[in-house]
């Protein structure tokens, strides 16, 4: 639960940082394991799994993560990817834009 909530907070910080410092979007991380565009799909999977939990605290953390990811995807679409696609499509576009295979 702490991991999922912490990841949600990190994604929110990334959204704020990228909004404030737009140039950071254009820097590409070559290390796939450390590149957010390459691994963001794992965060989506984690959020979906946690949101489906029978434990209320874990379910809440999962929904918080999914909400943070949705806000992040909306910001990407509005500011960088020029569209209002579904969040999953925006995540794929984000990975492709940074020359990573989407997860």
C-alpha cells in the first residue's frame, strides 16, 4: 500500500515538474529500466491490480495511482502530444515519442 501511494505521489510530482519545466519532456533517458516512458505501463498495471483488491486500503491506493496517472496522461496530451486520446493511448504515444517500447 505504501509503495502504491508513494508511486502516486511521485507521478503527481512528475506532472507538476513537467508542467513547470516543459523542457524536461524533451530529455530522453537511454536506460530503459530508468526511463519513465518505458516503464509507465507497469505503473498502470500496478494501479489496476491494487484498485481491484478486496482490501479497502489497497483499493484506495490503486485508485489514487490511477487518478495520478490519468492526470499525468492528460497533461502529456494537452502540452506535448497534441491530442486528447485515451490515457492508455497517450502512454503509448509518450513511450514512442521517447523511442522506447511501451510496456
